[in-house]
C-alpha cells in the first residue's frame, strides 16, 4: 500500500455557485466519468442514460444553484483537485434502488456517495482530507450520522469503479461497518455527535459551517 500523506497546501470548500467553474475545471468535458456530473445516484438508470453529458451537467448545475452545497471541492496548491458528494441520503434515491446499498434502517443519515480526484492529484491522500472535511460539514449542517459505501479490499478494479472510496480510509476516520450484503461492499457509519472538531496542527484547511459558510478550521492529518 502506498503511504498517504495529506500535503499541507490542501484546502477544502463547499461547492457553492461561485465555485461551479472550479468543478467544471476539475471534472473536465467528461463530467468526471462518462458524462456523470455526479447525477448517478440522483436519477434512474434510464434518466441518467438519456441525460449523459450535457443534460447531467445542466441538471447538476441546477442542484448547485438551488443549494445547499451538495459536496466539497479540495484544492491542492490552489487548483481544484478533488471532489466528494456529501448530502442527506434521501436526495439520492439511487442508493435505495441498489440491492447492496439499500437503506439499513430508518435512522436519518447523510451520505458520502462519490469521490473524484483529478489524475495528477491521485495518491496524495485527498480522499482522507475530503472525508475529514465531510464529517465536519455534515455535522455543522445538522447531520447526526454519516454513511459511506466503500470497497472493502484492494480488489483489482479500475479507478472509476472505486468512486465510493476504500473501507480502510473510512475506518481510519472513525467509520464502522453496519451492514454487508456482499463480502467486499460494506455500508459504514460514523456518529457525528461524538466527533470532536479537528485540532490545531492538522494539515490543510476547510471551510464549512451551516450552508457552507466561511468557518475555517485545520483538517486532521490522515
Ligand atoms: C478513487 C480515487 C478517488 C482515489 O483517489 P486517490 O487520490 O488516489 O486516493 P488517496 O490518495 O486519498 O488514497 C486513498 C486510498 O487508496 C490507496 N491508494 C492510492 N493510490 C493507490 C494505488 N495506485 N494503488 C493502490 N492503492 C492506492 C491509498 O493508499 C489510500 O489507502 P488508505 O486510505 O487505506 O491509506 C481516484 O482514483 C479517482 O478519482 N478515481 C475516479 C473516480 C471516479 O471516476 N469518480 C467519478 C465517478 S462518476
């Protein structure tokens, strides 16, 4: 396993309309992967296929314009480098259509449902930085429990298949397995009411706070 160190010049911020151009620069013309534009969990398969590319781009732009911010952008050295979608789970009906990821119980949860790290910024621990920031962002916006849907082992998969992250990364950030419908696909949760804000000395900063305000605090190093 490659060592992961979050570099000190990482800054994470909520995706507000003012940052839409940064998301476009990060995702590129392919909308991250295959014209997705982070609409995969929001649409039925048929809707998704029909809107692939520009239709999904316009739909996600409308989501961002309407607010609240549907996720976080990580900047490395000032350049948009990584993304994670973090929202209340109920805005992502595709999760409940998935036999593996359908709801575990009636507990209201938020979900980390997608990562994308630009190719030249991969392998630097940005997913850990995004998870740390997502915990603070979800908690500051009223979430009590944060859920994730990672892969559990270093299975040989293409990077685009690992868009929900690795279980080991989530475990390091306090997530525990609550369900496992197939061996390599756990559902993990982290209780946010017992989560202490990162301490000084972390690497990087993020902006969080209700509705993606300007609270800045250092990230806990991975
Ligand atoms: C999956 C993805 C987010 C990982 O990004 P990354 O920057 O490489 O991840 P990190 O550096 O934070 O590392 C995360 C974990 O993967 C491991 N890792 C990183 N690069 C690795 C490699 N080449 N081989 C094996 N493991 C690797 C790290 O060791 C780390 O594990 P740990 O947390 O247990 O220590 C990235 O590959 C990606 O964006 N893929 C495309 C996803 C996509 O298409 N999303 C949009 C869907 S529409």
